[in-house]
């Protein structure tokens, strides 16, 4: 990857494996050099930890559910308030894990449709499912039924909806 980073036609990479060690090693190899190569975390699970290790930011699916929370975590980390940023990171990590357990991108689409009312649903085999692109599975709102999943996403939605709450964290 460090060899690719020296190619002037490649401007960066997204590391979707949530391997914080790899992210730190790559950031350490390219940051501070003459190269203009950005390393991005690919999962909200390691967002703040990645920033601490030199990541340029985040390219992740959960941002579609909780953009304000991610921005707030970025702001806190940027001003060096790592303790407050870590509080948000913990919530984001739990939410990312819950989304992964219910189907990843397909599960996230169900959550966005259920909590925010956008996205498309259709009737399939007698049940309502959220429309996803092929080859992703179309899932229904029943995937959100687990108590832990619902509690985690409810908290994240509450943080998103209450700008005062986000500002306090």
C-alpha cells in the first residue's frame, strides 16, 4: 500500500477492515512525507481511533444514519477533546456493530427507512422489505426487533435529533 501511496495518480485509500493497527501503520508511513495521500477509516467502529492515528477522516455507511454525530466526533477530536470524542465513538461503535449484525448495508437501509422515512419499500413474498441494490438482500423492519439493536439505534437517533444533546457530548 505504501508503494501505491507514492503514485501521483492515487490520492488515498479507504480501509474497510477496521484494522486500526494497519491504519496506524499506513498513516505513519505516509503522513509527514511529501506525498499527498489520504488514509480513511472505512467503518464508524474505528473513526475516532483512526483520527488519533493520523487518518484523514471516514468514509462509512453509518454516516448516512448519524451525520451530526459523526461531525461532532470530528469536531471534538480536531480540537483535542479526545475524552468527549471517545464518548461518541463508543456509541458509534455499538451502532456500527448492531448494523453489521442485522445485514450491513441492507440493515442500514432498513434503519434509515424506519427511523427517517426515506428510501423505498416494496411488498415481497407477503412482507414489506426495504429496496436494495443487487446483490444485497432486501430486509424487512423485523431485523430491528432485537432489543439491543433498537436501544442502540434509538439512542443514536435521539442524539441526531437533539442538537443540544450533540453539542453537550
